[in-house]
C-alpha cells in the first residue's frame, strides 16, 4: 500500500515537473522568436499573462507549505491569487496554452519513439505514434530489466570462467611439475650415452675443421706465391744479402776507427774541444768582419 502511494506521488510529481519544464521551454522559445520578429500586441499580452501566472504559482510553491498557515511575510494563497491581475483569465489562458504544450509533447514523444525504434513507413508511424508513445515506458522498463538480467548473467559467467581458468591453470601446473620430475628421473640414465656420442661428433667435426683450415691456408699460399713472385723474391733476397754484407764491412771499419780514437785517451777529447772552441771564435770573428765591412760600405755610400 505504501509502495503504491509512493509510486502515485512520484508519478504526480513527475507529471507536474514535465508540464513545468515544457512551459518554461515554450516561454523561452517565444522570447527567442520575439528577438527576431516583433510579436503582435495580443501575443505579447498573452505571453506576459502566462509568465505572471507561472511566477505566481512558483511563489505559492516556494513560500507556502500549508494552505491554512500563512507563509513568509504573512502571505497566503488567497493573497497571492488576488495579486495576480490575470486571475480571471486563467481558464482562457489554459485553453490556448494546453494545445501548444500537447503539440510539443507529441513531437518529443515521436522523436523518442523514432530514436528507440526507427520507422519503416512514415505514414504508419504517424498513425501509431500515440500508441507507441504510451507503451514506450513499459517497453523501456522491460528492456532495462532485461539488461540488468543480462549484466547479472554476464557477471556470473565471468566469475565461472575465471574459476575454470584457475582450475585449468592449476591442473596445467601440476602436469608440468610431474613432467619435470619424470624428465629429471629418466634423463640421467641416457645422459652418459648422449654425452659420448656428442663428444665423438664434436671431435670429428673439429678434425674436419682443422683439415679444412690447412687446405685453405695451402691454397692461399699457392695463390699468393706464384712462380714469378718466388723468382722476384729470390732477386730481392740476393740484393738485400749483398747490401747486408756491405753494411757489415762499413760497420767493421767504423768500429776499428772508433777503437783507434779511443786508444788516444782523454787528450784527444780535449784537443777536439779546443778545436771546436777555436772554430767557433773564427766564425764569430768572420761575422764581425763581415758586419764591419757592411758598415764601412754604408758610410762610403753616405759620403
């Protein structure tokens, strides 16, 4: 009972809120149109009357919480109604305003229906638009429940899949552990034979590689040192041998001369030093004489 009452109050509130929003939107559209096109005096008065009535109703809603108890500033419902200059025209205003609101709501319902289920035939859609619009809340509620059920089923399936994944993963890890134990147990049995065969194969391959290297080395030497190159090297060797012997003779002669100089003792070294000093003094005097001659020649030219 309480739930039904709550739903009824909620439905009534939503209906009033919908009408209020539609009225606000209608007035906003009229104000925008008035900026582009000047309205007639009758339309302007009608819009002003609608705004006044709407503002009065808003004041009643904001200020008054109980019909019998005065609200803020001592105002009550009767006082606010008397303050409305258009209170006697409310019925006529509603007769003119309700069709416009219904038309806007019909267009919105049509848009919602077309968005939810695009029409195949426009003519049949226009005829059944009201029927589809009245059934749309139930359809959306049914689809919402279906989506929630699908989400629940998906979560359940995902949880089941995760559980199966970890079960399979654990089983796979157990199988891998068993395989590792079997491999470790039976691998050592055949490891010696395998190592022997591998070592023999590596030895044979190493010998073959060494023979191949020796073959390529011999082939490289044969390609490098041809008959003509060998003859040329022989001539070069003969010439170098002759030069070696000649240099060896010169070395012997120089060694003998050096030994003879060394036999003269320290006096010979002193004579060599005195000779160097005298030669340096002679060079200095020659330079001084040349400079003197140059200066004398310059003096004669000046005279």
